[in-house]
């Protein structure tokens, strides 16, 4: 698998990387074999990012007002997508092999969505997947384990 010089990876590649990570952690007894969550860049997995993109394009085309940090509609939309994503399902399937399970009550955690300063106060319709929806760099979500 070669993922060098790519912005995103396929879901299958994510699964392979997660398995390698889990194997390494448990083989080397890192953290006494305790793992509470994994953090993933929100744009990493192509299929998940594509679904987020489609949903946000729809949301932003209908949204009135101007862009502001920590918008609840954007946050809820992304959390709903992540909670119902193949990425979450596959992650939960993989961690079972290591004696873990995904947290059922709150499987996905995420900080409020932050936008780059250049976009604050502008019209929502200006945000597109081409400009990564104006998101600040480094947005991530976590998948929690029991």
C-alpha cells in the first residue's frame, strides 16, 4: 500500500492502517494495552469526506446568514454522518479482535467546527468542497472505545 503524497486514503486503506496500529499497540503493550479512542483527521478517508461534502453542499446552499465559528447545524450534520458512517462501522468491527468495543452511547466525539478567519462573516454559499468548506486545518474526530 502506498499512500505517499495523497491527501486522502480509501476506506480499505484506513482499515489496513488501523489493523497495523492495533497490532503494534497490543503486541508492544503500549499503554498497558489500554486504548480509549483513536483520533482521525476529518478529511482522511475519501468515502467519509465525500459524504460529508455532499451533505454540507446541501446545507450551505440552503443556510441563511453568515459563517460563524462553532455553528451547531454544521456540527450536528457532521456528527450524524460520522455516527452512521462505514468508517465507524469498520473501526468497531476491527477493534473487537482486540477485546474492545465502540462506545455505544457516544461513539464519535469532536470539537466544535472552526472555520478559517478569512471565511468568518461571509455567505455560507461561498463554502465548497474545493476550499475544504473553509475549515481550519487539523480538524479531527475521535472514535471512543470501551
